[in-house]
C-alpha cells in the first residue's frame, strides 16, 4: 500500500488536539535563545492521584521510600556519557530540551519517579512481552511513563484512554473492543499489544524511531506535514520547529524518562517498596454478570475486581453476547466455578433492570386512535381558519368545565380574539352559552 495512503489513514485514527491549554516550560538554549514547550499532559499527575489505583494502594509503600530531597547537578558531559551508555536502539541524544525534562523529573517530579519505579513491577513485564512479540526496541516500554504516568485509568482531555493513551478510533483500528460496557484500551495486556502493533506500523512508514515516537503523540499526518515544510527532511531534530508544540517536548520527555528510569540512584531517588501482587488467573464468562455479584458471593474486594478487570466500564460483563474474560485472584477461581449459579442469581433483578419485553395495553388502542383523529381534525380546522361546521361566523356552545384556553385551542384561535369576538372582559364563561369562534 502507498505510504501516503497509510499516513492519511492513520492520521484519521490518531488525533491529539486539545481544547484546553497545557502547562508550558521555557527552555533556554546555549546561544541565549528561548522557546516555550508544552509539557505532555499526564507527566504532571500528582502522586496522590497515582496512588488511588488498587494495586498501588495495596502493594506500594510510600512511607518506606526515603529519597533525599536534593537533586545533584551534573555537567553536560556526564549526561551525554550516560545516555550513550544505555543499551538502546532508539537514538538518545542530549541537548538543552532533553536536559530541561531530566531536571523536571529530578526535582519537581521526583516523587512521581519514585512511584513509577515501584509501579513498573506491575506493568513492565506486560509491556516488554508485547514489544518483544512484535520485535520492537525494549526502550519503548517507557512511553507509558510519559503517556499516563503508569496510571491505568488515565483519560486525557482529548479522550485518549489507558496506560498507552489510545484514542477510540486507533483502538478500534487495532481490534480493541470499545462500546458502552467494554473498553479494552483499559486492559493492560490487550492495549499493550495494540500499541505495539501501531508502533510497528508507524516504523514501517517512517523508518526512524524518533519520528515514530513523535507521530505516536501527534499523528503521522502532522509529522508528514512537518517533513514537507522542512523540504523533505526525515530527521526529528531538523523538523522539530515545524511540529506541534507538545510534540516538541514529547521526544525529549521520552529520552528523559529513559534516562531517569535508568539513573535514578544517581539523583538520590529510590523506588517505593513493592510487595509481590497476589497471583491471578482468568476464566471465561458466558452469562451477564455484575462485578458486585462476584465480589459479594466470592468475598473479593470490589476495588480489587475493578483493578483486575478495568476494561468493564460499568462493572458489567456482557457474557450473554459472547464469552468474556474475567481475571480473579488464583485462589478464587475454584470458588467462582463452584458457585456460578449462586453468583448469576444473586440480586439479579437489582443489577440488571433493562427490560427484554414490554407488554402493550391493546385495550386502549381504539380510544387512543379516536383521540388522535379528533386532534388532527382540530389542527386542520386551525390551519384552514374555518370550522367544518360553520365556516366564517361559526359558534361553539360552552360545555361544563370548559375554559377559554381549551376552546381557543380547539378552533385554532387566540384567547384574545375569542374575548374580542364575544365582548368578554375577564375569563369567566357560562355553560350553555354560545361563543363566536370566527
């Protein structure tokens, strides 16, 4: 397939425009120049928000990590040497923009780095396996560090979701199920494999990993336009000034994340202590079931169930449509199998209120049709400006309980006109009296 066609197609599936302003940092160059760069949105997530995830709350110990407050400064030569000693395929150059993001991780975001160093125990094996499956550089496993700060429930202002921050159309393009009940962008395993496939396709287009990383952020179309504006140049740093503002900071932030996740000790940052999570296993569910039914019958924390099954947006597994995966602690698999009937029937009417069939009261249909027919006749009289019974100068005999408003509506005239035609001052009318309605 023509590469331009692929670029255009992928651009439609991945758009990172944002309606709200993002935080900006100022970078000063060695020659005195300055530029403002947008910081990737989820880089700035505070640690308290990161610790809301069930895994983090239960397996990370914030108080045990005793990072020193100070962040040592090193010469440019030290940073250059360290970056070059990292065993990477992706080019990791040093410059003032990269240094700005390294300093940000080492100072303002050092607590977030401590969190992420602990959280890698939950997610890095998944990322590494997905990247290895598609033959991609392992250093790409740090993309979620800047995409989501390793927060599986992250949602961007543009609507990107999950650890890899995939947009809806991109997720669907790479076979992730996304509907009102299920969003597999939240599933760490399936989303990681989809992201790896996407990255591989981008490399097939650009053949350069820095351009791939840039296009993962802003879409291949924007990278392609930047290349054209720079006379066809295919070097990220040569098209840098033609890229969207956030993307100018995205590749440097990626390099800085790789650096800090490797050399954190040199910056006096320690990982949060991590306990080994309980082992889990999966089972297929072929009936509709609410996670609360499973939690109550199997005696499992609802928060834990949600953490193990984040793809179910409304806590409902729609197993009657097709078999779906349920992840449980390994010691609860047998419990679920033994108690399936009890689980599915537990407070079923409370959790599933959608009606399958609604009976119609057919005895009312005839009278309803008569009322509708009468209403249509009244409307036609109103539109024609005439009563079928009397044409111009038609009259109406007042019935008990009728009001001027009802009579006016019936004949398609205003109350004001009725009052003028019949010389009525107030709103009182008498039963049996005839009113002119035209």
